[in-house]
C-alpha cells in the first residue's frame, strides 16, 4: 500500500515535469513563430479586437464599482483618523499598484481566456489542427502566436483603462456621495502617483497577458491529453476550458506576489 502511494506520487511528479516542459516549448514556439517567416499583422489585429476592444465594457463596469467600493470603504476607515483628505491617494495607489492589473487580468481571463481555450479545444477534437499540419501550416503559429501578441498589446491598455475608471469611481463615491473636497481628492491622486508605480502596474499587466494567453491556448491545444481519460469530445473541451481559467487565475495571483516582492 505504501509502495503504491509512492508510485502515484512519482507519476504525479513526472506528469508535472512533462507539463512544464511541454508548456515551455509551446510558449517559445509561439514567440518564434510570431516573426518567422513574417509577422501576422491582420491576425494580431483581429485578436486585439477580440481580447481588447470586446473586453472594454466588462473592464469599465468592474473598475467603476471597484473604485466606488474603495472610495466608500476608504472614507469610513480614514474618517476615524481624521485623514479623509487622503482618500484620493488611497484609491489611486491601490488601483494602480495592485487591483488594476490583477482584476483586469482575471476579468479578461473569464471573458476572452475561456473563449480562446474553448475555440482551440474544438479545433483539436474536430481534427482541424491535424488538417493544418497536413496543409503544412504550423498549428502553433496559426492558433497561439497571434493571441500571444494581442494579449501583450491589450492587457496594459485595459489595465490603464481600469485604473482611470476606478479612480473616477472613487471620485463618485468619495466626492459626489460623501462630500470630500474634489480639489483635494484630485490633488492627492496626482501627487501620490509616481512613474515607478505606473511602470510596475504595466509590468504586471504584460506578465499576466503572457500567462493568460499561454495557459489558455495551451490547455485548448492539448485538450486531447486532458480528455484521454474522459474521451475526446465536448467533455474534454469543457475540462480544458475550466482548467485554463482556474490555472490562469492562480498563476496571476502567484506571479503578482513574486513581481511585487521585486518591485517594493
């Protein structure tokens, strides 16, 4: 019994190592194939529209209410110390340093990442990827490379949109609803933001974009492996999509801590 447990543990470790190697090769192939033999401008723009432009509504909505909640909670916390004038600083720094990049990445994962995994998974189980190989079209270049480039472009832009909208949401709850002085609020926002904070947020957004696009496309591309026990079909695609979203969200939070520990 003890031996069987050790064997199961060893198999799990070997599967993990194989997965790490497979996803690393997949990622570097995606980067390399993006530029060889030429850059796929039209496909990249198509994915920027899908990942970036179509995610603007959910980003603005999430950012608005996040900023309003921060303004509301921050005001009632700071007023106990007579520091409600620093509300603008608290809202701006919280959004730009942490909540902006993280929540943007999670919302994009939920909207666009799941769609990427499902679309590529359906291509896999319907043998469209095998057909690409038959036609001498590299499947990684066709399915992953444009999405990787589009994510690198879209994530920082959507993070900037989230930050600005969230600060405006804090303005609504703090100034309009709770009667904080509007000039003091905006002055604190402007004076508290430094270039290093904005740069750090964009670095996080770039890393999150790489993580989400790689993980979601990888899970869809190899959905036939995750469906080996369940049978290749709709169930394997649903399992790959679920794993892509869950793993992406976990990696976003883990990488956020690691990046923050280097930036502070």
